């Protein structure tokens, strides 16, 4: 199966991939989030290409006993767990691990999701180096895989034409052929890698801050985070500027607004009021909430809730 998924607004970011990821998405700049996903699926594999028209932060987990590779198309800057994304490295994720990904406006990437057990089986059958196999196992420390840039470029050269054909409706490939092409493309990347990177201290600080704040619905107080993390406010500020590109107070405000958007777009206006949802998330000044919300998403909270259960459009 192949085709195109239209992303008409911010709620479609996580919605069109909800069977594959549990994602907490934060829109970090104002504007209407529109884009599309070109995809090919078969034999337990999913290959897709996506774009990010606005600066966005994603935090979450891969679902379904899968291994995921993120192949950057180098259209804009991005950071994965604090490491700058470039053409020497591939970001990866295993079901059960958490990840965070910071994308600047205009970023594009290909994602490849494979059955984890199948990947390990093939890696062992081909006698890949011990370091390569360890980089595929749960409990690993490194999630950014360093490899040969020529091999990574070769993956792009193989997969991008296939996705272009899927977009045009002219892809002609069987599920068995698709599986062979995918593993033939990705296994040499693993074979040629060093796989010895780890997160830097700034990324660790930000990740721990996100974990602590994940259960807080209301305002996140920076002083409380600093005390819990045993860091001073300047250290936390510098870590967020380095990893997220914005101060922590700015990030957590936008995260609350993004959560409000996601709740409002799924809420039945016959059963829920904007006021109740705003209060639930700790917005006590409703006028200020509405102004900040409109500034980020380009519409009022009441306009969002009236778009109850807008569906993603799938173009075969």
C-alpha cells in the first residue's frame, strides 16, 4: 500500500501516525501547520517522508515492537537528543525507549520503521560487527548511529525515487521486493557504523526536565524544576536554548498551548466548554489564554473546538 496523507493542521501531526507513535508534540512558532506524508507500507515495514513547515518539538515513544530509523534530507537544522542531525548520523529508536526531536522550520526527513526481531535476525545472519548489533539492542546507551555518509546518501538515492513514485501513484513493487530493497539499503549503513555517540550534558538536563514536567497540567515553575534537577536557573536556561532554541519558560508555555489545541480539536462542543478545558490546564486568565492561543495557532480556541473531529484526508 502506498499514497499520500495530507496534514491540514497541527492535530494531524500526531493523528496520522497514532498507530506507530505515542507523541507529545509542541508547536514552537505561530502559523498554520500544513504538510503531507508520502508513504509505502508492506511486510511489517513502513517508509514515509514528512515535512515540518514550522519549528516543532516531538517527544514520545515508538509503538509495536519496532525499530525506527530517521534519515535527514538536510533541508533545515534539527537536533535529536541534543545531537545535531547531519549526513554522518542516523537517529534511531526502539519500542520502549523515549526520544525527543527538535526540528526547525522547513525540516524534512524519511522515517523507516521495521520489525525489531526481523532486523536483529538479519543483522546476526549477516554477521554484522558486535558494536553494530549492540546498537540495535534494548538498554543501549546511544541512539544516534554514526555511519559512512556515502552509505547514508545511497539510502536516500534508493528510497526517495520510490517515495516520489508513491506520491504520483506510479509505484510498482511487490511486498517481498519492498522488504528486500529496505533491508539491502539499511544493513550496509549499520555495518559501516561506529555507533559510539551519547547524549551531551545539555540534552540530559533538558530530557530530565521534560520528564519531571510531563505530569504537570498547569504552569511549570522553573524554580521547582531547578530544585528537582539540582541545577541553577542559568544552567537550565542555557540547556534549553542549546537544545530547544527557546528558554524553558517559553517552551513550557507553548507546550501547554499545544496540549490545549489537541484537547480542543478532539472535544465535542456539545459536552465541553473552552473555559473548562483552559482551567483544566491551569490557564486562569481566559482573556490572556485566548490571546496567546490565537497568536500561536492563528485562530481562537472556540474556532478550534467547532472543528470537532476533522478527519485526515488520505489520497490513494
